[in-house]
C-alpha cells in the first residue's frame, strides 16, 4: 500500500488541479514530467514531482522504473464483459457479408447471448468474468464498468447484477455495475414492447435500487430497440430511484438520444456513430461525456463516431472497449487508442485523456481516479516504451510490464 516509484523517464499525469474532465484543446494537455518520481501512501498518491525534488524522511518499498513510462491506469467505462456462450459463428457470417442487423433479425445478436446466459449459474458467470478482469489488469485497465442486459428477465438480470456486485467486492480491479434491462426486447415479449418497458420500470428497477446492485441505469435508445419516449420513461424512474443515467444512442441510425442524455443530465452518452449536428450541438453545451467505442466500428466494419467534430466543438470525449461477445471481442485499451487515432482522427494525447480521466468522468469517479495527482487512488501502469505515443503507435502487443493498484505492485 506504500510505494515509491523512481527513475521514471516520462510520467504522464493527465492531471490538473480541480479538473475532473477534459474537453477541447485541454484533451491534449497530459502534464508530462521527465525524470520523475511518485510517492504512494496507504494506497493513495501522496507526492508527484521530479527526482531532483524528492525528499523522504522514511524508507518506502521502492520500484525502479528504469527509464520507462508511467501513466494512470486505464478506465474502461463501457463493457458487456459478463456473458455466456460464443458468437464466433456470427463473426463468420459477417465475414461473408451479413450485417449486424440481419443477424439480429434472424435471432442472433443480443438474443443469442441471452439464451446462453439464462442457462448459466452465477458461479459460472463470475468465473469467466474474473478471468477477463485479470487479463484486463495485465493490459493496464484498473477500473472497469460491467453492464447487465443479457438476462432480459427479472431473475436473470438480478443474477447478473449480484455477480457483478460480488466481483466489485472480491476483485483487485475497481468494478462499477450498470443495469441495462432495456438492452433489447426478449423473445417472449415480441410484439409487446410496451409491456416489457413496464416490467423494467415497475419490477426490475425497484429491485435493483432496493438491493443496491448498480450505480447506473442504461438504455439502448436506437432504431429497432427502444424509442426516445420509452427510454425517457425508464431513465426518469431510474433517476427517481437515485441511480445515475447513461444511454446507448445513435449507434445504428441518427436519432434524439444525445438530446435526451442532455435533457436528463446523463453522466454519459455512448456509441454516437450516427450522431447528427443537432446532437453534437446539444452535447457541446452540456456536461455529458461522449463515450466512443472504436473497437465496435472496427469489428463490425461500420461507420466511426465523429470524434474530431465532437472534440473540436468542446465535447468531453471518452473511449472504451465495449468488450462483448458480439460486436467487440477485445478489451485492450491501447488497441482502442490505435483505432481512435488511425480511423477517428484523434491525437495520441487525446486518446490517452479519453482512456483515463474522461473515462473516469463517464463513471462519475474522476475525483478519485483517472490521473496521477496527490489525493487520488494510486492506480498506475508502467510501460516499457520509449515515449507515451508508442501506446497507440506500436500496436498489437502489450507494453504494460507492471500494473499498480492502490499502491500495490500486482503479480501475474
């Protein structure tokens, strides 16, 4: 819990006093220190500065960074990483030309995973998710959101959320749970979408809130899923029950999801591949974080979110993996950075900001995570690279040699 990091070639703090998210030109300001050191006490960062100014009155366990690069641990603010089954067959179908929508219309997509998850025990779900969390830590992700949404019935949704809540207490990584019972309409409610919305509002949400099983409520507000009116009804009830609000929006078609996110004061509005100018304008004047998911566009081979327009208009942008079995079977945040830089015209600096402090803001925890500043959790990664830009530039390999969680050097 106490630790001294020394001889850091580049310390990327992403820190600025009082700033809990970055927007516009500030997303390129990383606060890089050279030949630096970090003092951690009790799992918290106590001091940051150049080696020449380091002055300790006691001995601390020391880690010599040997001229490497240290950054904040990544914050993956959007995943569906708790799932059962396999959708590699759908991957093969898409490789042959089928679209995501065509596969979903044929009973695949989200409902495919729903069928498998309903048969899985909580123990099985925890085991597979725990394995993924360990791999994510090795790749530098120290804080991660996990959504429900593959149960789509009260019992299965609660089982997922109970498993997520237990993992949040048991795992090394910081885990944030999100309820998304309105992820799709289950097959037993086909043609009765209004009734399913009522089930989410009147039965699922009160139980989730009463048992304190989630921090946020999310809705898939998009063409073919839930309408703006249905999404508003669900999320207003979530707010009434003191849950934070998130939205999946404008992934498949232009709509009004971004405006709804602003109206409701959502912490984030995610996807936005098809967001239009009115949606960008609404986000630009708000505190809603636009969470972009470059791995989804890459994996599904569809359009990318307009990151450059959003950032240039002053929107706070985060990037996340959306790790899930159907539309992004990957959790490496540096890979997401590479895609964001090469396909979405983000700079390496913006991609780092989007994966750390702004990712934390998208989970409402940027006061304690997402940057290397005194008073924040000592969550950091040590990377064997000559410069921080190599995280996105040299892709296809894991540059993280040590992950530090709450001041503890993790052993793999």
